[in-house]
C-alpha cells in the first residue's frame, strides 16, 4: 500500500522516500492544507508546480460540504478536485476540539454541532473511517481525542485511553469498508499532552495495534514552543524507524526545523496559506506584514533571496496595493509565495540531511530568519 | 504611435490589426477589465494565455487606490501590474456617472465624492489626462459626460456640447504632459444618447478635433437592446474607416456580435469577470447559474463544447461546491472560463469575417446560445 525507505540520517533527522499508489513523497515534507477540496487560492497544477507531493483534506469539513457521499459518487476526492497525487485526510478529531461545538463525548464517539448550519453530527471512529473511505484518501487518520494544554494528568490519562480504544476501532473499521479508489493506509495518533511517560504509553498502545505510520497529535494547542519541542524530541526518536512520522498541525518555519531535527518526516499547517490571505508573508529574514505603510512605495521584491514567481514579478508596493484593495490576485500571489517558502525549507532540509550538514543549515536558516525585524505584530489571526 | 489596418470586411463587420508600441491587437477584440491594476482573480500570464491582447485600466479607481502618482513613481501601470501588453485607460467619465456621488458639474469639470473614503475629488479633462499619463497607458480616453437613458433632447444636446469642449481640452492636455512610458494614443468619445442626429453631430465634433480612434459612449445605460443596436448600427459605419472603433462598456455575447456586425472593432465589459464571481457562467447554450441545486451531482463539464482548462478539468458539481463554500479557486476557474468564452467569441468572429461567413457564424452562434435554458434568473447583480 505505502512503503517507507530511509535514505539518510543525521542525528535524529531523517531523509526518506514514501511510496504511495498515488505518487512518491520525498521526506521531510510539508503538506499544504486543502480543507474543502482545494488548497485555498491555488489550482492543483500550481500546488504540483510548487513541489507539494502530498496535500491534506479535512474529513469534518468535506463531510459537511459538499458531503463525502457526493464525493464518492463523483469518483472520490482525487477526481473531484483534480489532484492525482497523494492525499492525507485527518479524522475530524482536531475540528471536534477546535471548531465544532461539542454536545456529547463518550466511549462510543461524539455528537457535535456543525459550525455551518448548527445541525447535529455524530462522529465515531467507524464513521470517520467510512467518510475517509468515501473520500478515497491515500492516508487515513484514526479519530482521536485532542486536549487543549495545559490539562491535568487525569484528563490526559483518560484521553490516551479513549484515543487507544478509538484507534483499535478505526483499524477494525478500515478493514471492513473499502475506499472509493482502492486500498488506503492508516496512521495512528499518539496523544499524551506534555506528560512524557503518557506519550510513551500512548505510543506503545498504537504500536500494539499496528499502523502504516504514526503521528504526534495534541501539540501546538496552547503549550509553549519549548514544551512542544521537548515532547517532540522525546517521543519522535522512539517512534518506529521504518515508518513515517507525522507531527500534526505544526507549524512555523522554526517548528518545522526543530521537528525535523527531532526525527519527524511529515508536517501540515494552515499557517502559510492562512497567513498569506491575511498579508503575513514569510521571508528569509522573518515574517513581514505586507499591509504596512512602509511598503507603500517599496519597488523591491517581497524577498530578494526568493526565486518564486511572486518575488520575480511583483513589488512589495503592488502586493500591498492588492491587499488593501482586497483583490483575489493578492491572495493568490501571497499564497504562492508562502507555500514556496515552506516547500523550499523542507527541500533544503532534506538536501542538507543527505549531505550531512542539516544542523549547519538549520542554524544558518534560523540565524537569518530571526535577524530580520518581525513587523507582523499587526497581523490578523483570522 | 498606433496604427490600424483593415484586413477584411463583410458588410459593415471588419477584421483589422491595431499595432501599438506595446503589442499587436487583432480586431475585433474584447478587452478584459482590470479596474484596480489586476483583471480580477487572474494573473497577467493567464490573461495573456487566454488571448487577451489588450486590457483596460480605470483612471478613477487607480487615482483613488493606490494613486496614479505612486504608479508613475514605480514606473507606470504596465510595470506595476506586470503586464507588458497594451492597456487602454478610461477617463473616469463613466464612474462620475455610475459610482461616485456628483457634487458639482460645470464647464470646468466635476467635483465628486470618493466611493471609498468620501473625500472630494476634482476631475477635469486636464486632470484625467494627467492621471492617464501617470499610468502610462497605451490608449487614453477623453473625459466625457455620460447620461442615463432615457434623457431629454435638451439634456443630450448639453451633454454633447460639454463632451466636445472637454474632448478639445483633453487633446490639448495630451500634447502638453508626457506619459511615463512614452507616447500615448488618445481616443475621442461620441455621445448623443438615442438621438441619431445628435450622435452624428457628436461624431462630427470629434472628427474636427481629430483622434487616434473613436469610441461610442453612453450606451448600455438604461435603453433597450434594440435601441442600443439601432444607435450602434447608425453611427458605427459613419465613423472613420481607417481608425479603430470602440463600443464602450458593452456587453453580453449577443451585444458583441451585433456590435461587430455594425462595424465595431473593440469592446470592454465587466460582465465576464463580474458574472463569474457571482456564479453566472457563459456556455454555448446560454448562461447558467452554477449555484443552482440541479448541478449538485453533475459530473459533466460546464460546457461540453468548451476547450478551456476549467471545462477540461472540473465538473459542474465541483464548481458549484467551490461557489457554495466561497472558495477563491471557484472565482478563478469561473473567471478563466468566462473570459475564454468571450475571447473565443471575438476570435471566431474575426476568423469568420476573414472567411466571409460572419453572418452565418453569428446566426448559428445565437441560435444555439438562445436555445438553452437561461437558468440564471437567480443570479446576483452584484
């Protein structure tokens, strides 16, 4: 189904190749988020041109709109959105935690209120898998319970127990139904908050069930960066060496580099795409908020060191104008640049790992990245 | 500066070539509207790929945002927006009529209230030309007074007199200042409402001043289609044969074909781009509103006879989903298709004129176009 090969290691950092029926993924990789069957503002051709070898789809969102049964009827998510490469679908677990209103949570699953029309939605491990089978993703995720941090040890203990029970049921369900586009891989999710021994316990539970890959969930949910790095550094190296390791919903450029150093292979985050639409742009010298007055007459490129088509063809003044005038092209050019920045980062990291100079690369990147003035204080969080 | 050559005629319909310092335009041509320095939702590369050989910029809008002086400082509109082909800028006359609140109108010019921030803006023929020189467009337009129809004969008489006086001052002004990117052509605008003799009088006034091309303004402003065609059919053939003829702000596919039949060479309209963003899409069998329920599970292309990338790669169901979810990609795919439809229409018309079968082409196109169910009643006018 999927096959993972390690190509090189430097410390805990890894370069690998993940073969899937839909295409080959060179790790470490960043996965752009395509919530509703589109990486916002981009065509699939652009996403491919940017070097994204796998994208994300959101089970919860697609279940609501346009509906996973409709997508199955139309041949699955790949065909529906005209993306033939690998797709990873999440389980809906994170949206239960972050977006929908939780009405009921018990052993069987959850009842939530849709953020779109207020209707009641029941989500169980079996339903989540059935939806993901209707979508026909390359990699499915188990439904898990994600906690906000800080959380008490007792809460975390309960959440890993529930997550383990749901993981077992997810695996069983995955062996019953069938995906619209053939066989699908399934990843388990390690919870455990910031308690290292509970993280280990959650990992052991997942290993006992056995998955095609393993993810770290429940990070970037309120804890400090250092806390997140401490957990990732502790647990990632203990995860199976021969299976892909995925740090869910993380993060900013520094988070990616620290994650890679800890031994993570896969990342996803809405940050490059969402920030782009809010004028917050990544450059080699830190984030800038292109809406600011200082760029009004700035004829220079967004990032003089970037070779993306936005930086090659447009000035900061033009990007600022497009943002101020709420022009769609502004969101396009910004999104293209931010994704290029993220995908270049992981590509360069991979190259460095293979060349045995990842730590130097990381240090130099961060030195430069943190040297610039981060003027993005005015940035909207929306 | 610019040079126009007639290649073929069929009845009053013409195929020509308009050479400009920024590139060659094959007429009849449709000019996509790039109000604020971007054809909404498209990159310049896409606009070029679509076969648009000239685009429009709006003097009023660009004066307000980001400001024409800023654009001049940054090298002119071509450089600012990364479009090296021809650009025609309007004079602001239509926005005085349609968008801004008119505070004062006299011989000298107008004072209007900005629709953005309520500030007062003075627009005179000289100021309009100065703005267009700052933008550095290929073709400038004279400031004119556009009337809503119906209008009294006395009002129309006053408006053509004012338009003639402003046209003379526009020409004088154009010979004083200088464009940021070198010499610019200037077109005069024929007003006269639905009074054919006043149209002729306005044309005579423009001819006396002498311009590089002539436009018909003040149509599609409240009159019926038949009224508009009657005026165009009357005046277009009387316009100089050796200069380009431009029908301003018109129109739908039928309007373009009737305009071409009347002898018009150039058209512009926000319809393909604006409609696209509101889910109203042009097909060979009429307009459809992709938001409608009937397309929910429709796996077919928007228009089976269209070879644009939207129709080749996406289903009606997907386009409907993108629209309902307010996804930027939906506006992109829809805009691309509608512009492709318009540009194919004028390209085919040109081919037919050269082959001497334009009237057959027009008849067949309209028969098919009007045969489909126009389901766009629900369409938003916004």
